[in-house]
């Protein structure tokens, strides 16, 4: 038992709308979508934030990014944004590493 929200979602202890799952990665619909496509991709292993990832986590983080691209491709998205917030000041609110896949509308730059 853990009190980490995304560990519990990845373990299906808390319901979510699954998009993709394998032994190492879980992807699910964001509960408060900021775009027509808003999918979160998490490692099943707990890593609090990208700054806490170790050298041995490189392949896993690569899997998250390439899986995000695969989901975008499946949804017919040519343009999309991947976001990974590290730390409260950068907008991180859940302290289990996750990549946001956002698509289906235009995005401005720089981000807010
Ligand atoms: P962060 O701000 O940490 O980069 O992103 C956290 C994201 O998790 C937010 O977009 C928020 O809407 C989403 N979120 C928070 N709680 C839940 C939940 O219980 N279920 C789902 N599916 N998404 C959540
Ligand atoms: Zn966790």
C-alpha cells in the first residue's frame, strides 16, 4: 500500500480511463483535460520527479516518450506537445513522474 496517487492509479487501486499498459508503463486520460487529447504516461515504478531519475532509468523514460508518440500517431495527431513538469514551481502537482501528451488544439509558446 502506498499513498502515491499515480502508483495507486497504475496499480488499478484507483480507477482511471486506460489508454495503454505494459509491464513498465501505464497511460491514462487526465481527469481535467487541458486539450481534446490529454493523456498522462507514468512509469509503474515510483520515481518522484525527473530530477530523481537515476542513470538506470534512461530506457524507461525513453519508453514513456516513445509511447506518447505512438499514442499521438494512433490518434492521428501530427502536432502535439509533451510536457514534463519538475517541481512545484514548474507546475508539478503530483509527485510521481509523468509525461503529459496534449493534442488536438493549437499551443502557444512560451508556456505560461
Ligand atoms: P502535474 O501538474 O503534476 O504536471 O500534472 C498532474 C496531472 O494529474 C494534472 O493534469 C491533473 O489533472 C491530473 N490528475 C490529478 N489527479 C488525478 C486523478 O485522480 N486521476 C487522473 N486521471 N488525473 C489526475
Ligand atoms: Zn508513485
